C-alpha cells in the first residue's frame, strides 16, 4: 500500500476540505483509493488464512465512502479525513464484529470487534459474559490482550463518528471499549466481581500504529498478529450477535 501517498492526500483534504480542491485533485484521490483498496484486498486474503468466515468478502463490502453525511453534524465539511475499511463476514454495515483498518495522519490504527450495539443485544452480551466468565476472561484478561489493547475503559476515544477524528483529537494508543456506563447497567448486580465488563457500551478494541506502518506489504504480517490477539473476544461476542442478524 502507498501509505505515504495516501496520508499526504489526506493532509491536503484536511487543510482544504471543499469540493473545488477535491475535484482539482480527483486523479490523486482515485490513485490513493485504488492503493487503499488493493491493501484491503490483500488483508482479506491474509485474514482468511485463519478466519475462513471472511474468505468470501469483496473489497466493495469493506471500504467506506469518502463523502461525509453532514445532515446532523455541525461540521459541514464534505469529505472525511481518513480512509477506512471494515472486513466483516456480513458487510461493513453489520452489527457483527470484524476487522477495521484506519489510515489517517497521526491516527492510524487497527481495531476489532463490535460497536453501536442495540440495548437488547448488549444485554444478551452481558448475560453471556456472566454465564461464561472463565471463557471471557481467557479471551480478554490474558497478558497478550491486555498488553495490546488494555483494560476496559482505560483508553480514550473522544466520541463516536467522523467528527471525533475530524476535530484532530487523537484517540489513545490502545483501548478496549469506546464508551462505558458510569454505573452498573439496569438489571445486573452492582457488586458483580467483574462489573467493568458489564459497564461497557460496546465490545471494540483498538491499537494505534505509526503513520509508516501501512507502507508496502510488510504490515500485513503484523496486522495478522494484532487481529489474532483480539479474535477470541470478537468470536465470543459474534456468537451472541449472530442470533440477532
């Protein structure tokens, strides 16, 4: 992947987020998008070697559109300041957990898991954790996972949506859980020993990487290592989420 070229274009759009500049640099955008899409295609092939559930996925099922939805945002900038791809067995709009690849100057990252889960599914996920706590802890409390992603709520993710990135606010180097309830969720015991896992409003983990991480093809092997650490957590939640999709 031509990461340096992609990030250079993204710096340009961040400084000139208007249609005139975009159209003037449309050929560069097209070249960067092709390079990114090629990287996603290679990632699908590598991930399918250990997760055959995503072997059928096509690039078009993974990459997000570059135009922003500005209808409900005070920021009317027409374009995103990042390229993102979500490799998921049921497509990028699914609730099911998958593998996310994010290129943005100073904010490149890899992420795994699910977010924006409806309350009924979150409740089922929390019940599943309580009912199978040993399996859950084996997935998220082991040394490799904690080193790579941290503990629940320890990482900082300013807010959901494009605006968190576009305001230039960096997320933390690693994290497990984009958002946490301040107290115990309704209907669950407040004195539960592992209450921190029930307070999570999503089950997504991320790991930031340097801007030069995605250059070339060498990043694929390292990405596989990172995603493999997170996969048991994702599989645990997908077993619940699949009952609803």
